[in-house]
C-alpha cells in the first residue's frame, strides 16, 4: 500500500510532501514545532488541508482542489499516539477487538482477531485485564495490537516510546521492528536508534518544510540539515563553498575538508555543508595550540560540560555557531575547563566531510 501526500496548512505554516512506498516504513524527524503532528493529522483526517492531495493505494483521501475528502473512519489509516488511550471500561481483549467490531465484524470473529494480534505482541496473558492493571509497556503493546487489528493500510506511530520508561522501550522497539516488516507505516521519532532499527527512509522536517530526505543509513551518515546532524551525533556547519574543498561559515571563517569519494564537489558560491564528529575535535587553551598538518582552528567559549558515560561532552560556541567536542575526563580536567573558558577547537581537514547542500 503506497501513500503519497502533498499538503499545505497556512495557519500552521506547513507545506510539505511525503511519499511512502508499499511495505516501507518512513521515519519523520524534526524539532518540536516542525509540523510532524500536522502531517499525521492530515493523513488521518483530523485536519483539512488548505491545498494539496493525498492518495493511499490509489484511493484519494483528500483533494483540496476538488473538495474530495474521506472521513477518518473510511481511510484505512490507524494512528497510534504517544499515550495508549485504551478504553478504561473494556478488557484488553475487547479493546483490541474494537476496531474489527467497528468495521462490522461479528463479536466472535472480532475477539478471535484480537486474540491473534495479542499473540503477535506477546500479550495474550493480559487479555482479561483492564487498562488500569497494565504497566506502561504493557499498555503500549496492547495499543499496538489494537491498531493492527483494524488492518490499516497505513499505520501512523507518533513517538511510540515517548511515554515508556527506559526498561520498557527496548522490548517494544524489537516488537515494532517485527510487526512493521512489510507494512506501510510512518513513525515520528527523535531517536536515531528508532530511525536505524525501524525505518527504510527518513524525512527531516524543519519549519513546516522538508529539509532533506533519503535512505536511513545514508542520510544519518551524511546529513545535510542541522537537526539530522545533531540526531546522528555529528557537528554540521553550513555556508557558501569557497573552493572545491572549503566553505565559509560566519563566525568561524573558512572551513577546510574533504569531499567523500562518489560525492560531487560543490561549486564556488554554492550552498555547502561540512560534517565532523565530536571525537575528531581537539580542544586547546589559546596559548597551547600546536602547528602542523592542515587543520581548522576556531576560537570558542565553553558553554557547558556534559558527562556522557566514559566521556565529557564539551558544548562550545563561536560567534553564531554551536559545536560539541568529546574528551576524556582526564583531558577535560587537565585543561581545567568550565563554562566561560576560552578555548581553541582544532579539527584536521581530513576529518571534515564536505557536501553540496
């Protein structure tokens, strides 16, 4: 079941398109307020578009130009929200059976289907419980079963792990990886692990527009938007190319790097991005900067020190540009770093990947 939508909602500042192939899972990423939930509401029929059109497996869900519009219950779209939203007065089995019953299936057949989907999410033992008797992870499993029992052509999952504790999320992640295989689905997430494990394709939304899109692994390895770079744990700076292997970034000056094999070098004046890992940044006090191989060196001020397991993440800022570097605790202590400390951040050119934006 393929899904295509191009729609604009002026009041919400959204004008974007989504294209999901048959049996493909798309991860929809972006900062808060980017318009991700609006796109879900459009697909589910909870919001009307000012302009645009959506089709699911050849059926028109809405067409603003002609006025065609299918109500939510007739779309074959299931929306799984952050909260399970189970009916408190029904048993788990009857919660899951609700979708088939609403579509006209007999009570017996609906309960048989519900038992099947509870088995698919490893929740058969919960069938006779009420929602109040479930843990957060159990309730979300049941919510997944209820969504799937409706046999949707398109499954929308809005941050399905957001309301779960750290212990419950991995099991549900494995479960969704299994049940989404071969299904047409879109997942809103802020976690790079979810995108890697669940999605074939990624769309990054910023300011209501698509900032970039592509296969999951390729996009997260070579991001071209600041949000995707942050999600992948990378630094990203942007500016006009000044040469085949350099670009100019306000506040930093010229950034020198290497164009990866197989990528086209940006032409002078074209918009370009430079991407590099926090671990590839060396941090020095201003009087101790070494000289040697081709490097990028930028003056900055430490804003925050963040413990991250065996490392310390140094959040620093040059005028108009925020960067992060990873150091060992011993290195951070030797440098006597603290918020407000003046430093120089150094990155070898060979560690900086340049792409046309």
